[in-house]
C-alpha cells in the first residue's frame, strides 16, 4: 500500500515538473514575441539562445509582427516547440503565418532557437503565400469561367435569333 502512495507522489511530481517546463517555455516565447511586436529588438534578443547564429533585428523597412497567438507547447528534453500564428497585413489584407517557435534549454533557462524558428517561419510564410496565390488563382479561374459562360450564352442567344430570321 505504501508503494502505491509513493508511486502516486512520484507521478504527481513528474507531471508537475513537466508542466512547469511547459509554462516556462510559453512565458519565454510570449516575452520574445511581445518584445518583437513592440519593436524592442534589444529586449527580444535577450530571449534568444547564445547558440543561435541568426539574430532578430528590425530595419526601418520592416514592420513588427501583428497579432501573435501561441498554441500547444511540446517539451522534449532540452528542446521545445510552441505553435505560433502571426497575423500580418499585406496592403490592408490580413494573412496568417503558422509556424513553430523553437526553444532550447540553455544554462537552465529556456531560450528561443532563432535559427530553427526563422526556418519554420519561412516555411509558414511560403505556405501562406501559396494559399493566397491559390485563392487568387481560384478566384481568377471562377471569374474566367463565369465570363466564358456568359459569352457562350450570349453567342447561343445570337445564333438562336439569327436562325429564327
């Protein structure tokens, strides 16, 4: 009976410890994206791992990310990922870029692995672009189909009236 109690306590401790990592990962990711949204790249860089070769910066031509939503957090040893959706604007049209913020445990602290995050962001951006192009092409195709249909109907009406004469 005592063994069961000990196992229950150990299980709770493990679950609590894992949950703590998940919360810490989310907090660091939120702090990084909040600083990025505010345009404070100096602060954002404090959340980036030392091992990252890519460093976030913001030129005068760049705009900070729009709305950032964080989703599911997965912790796997000293690495973690956070589902991330950034909403941006392209000529007044909002679009979502879905990717993973990659995290790494470095010197006992969770940090953003900017190299992996940037790669995931690029994949997400290309996917969003392809989806937007697909929607635009679909709209174009629908418009062309409608115009062709109207053209053929008009031509059919003209032929019908010409044969009645």
